[in-house]
C-alpha cells in the first residue's frame, strides 16, 4: 500500500504518551444526530417512561422511540435513511467520552 496515493478514513497516530489513537472522520449527519441527542438528553431523562428505551435521531430530527433497538433500525431503514445518516441511542445517563481504566479497578 502506498500511503501517499491512498487515503483511509481511519488513520492510526501516536499522542505524546505513545498511546496509539485512531483519527477518523465522523459523517456530518451522525455528528448532527449526536449533538441533537446530547442536547435533548436532559429532557429525555426527566421522562420516566423513556428511561431504558431507545431513541433514533436523523440530524436534528427525533425519529422515534422503541423498546428494542432493532425496531428503530427497521423504521429508519424503511424510511430510506442510510446507516451513516442516523443514530440509535439508549435513554440513560450520559457516559464520559473517555473512561480511566484505573477508576474501574476500584469498583
């Protein structure tokens, strides 16, 4: 593989502490969907009946809720959405972007 002539969406790199990291481009619609989910999450957490359910987003649009993730995948795909145009997330407390493995050792 000639790295000068070929490009990839996933490129390994090294940060200051020599830990390999992946650099990748997030599809714009996925990023918009994630932003909308994070924006709406505090309100969703207030709705007790939604806790533990799955929610689908296409950009800023909330597509719907389901008890099963597969229901929402089928709904989104049947509407003609491509897999890189929507997200399906569980309604629950937001997790940090990075988790320190040493914190898990204390559990």
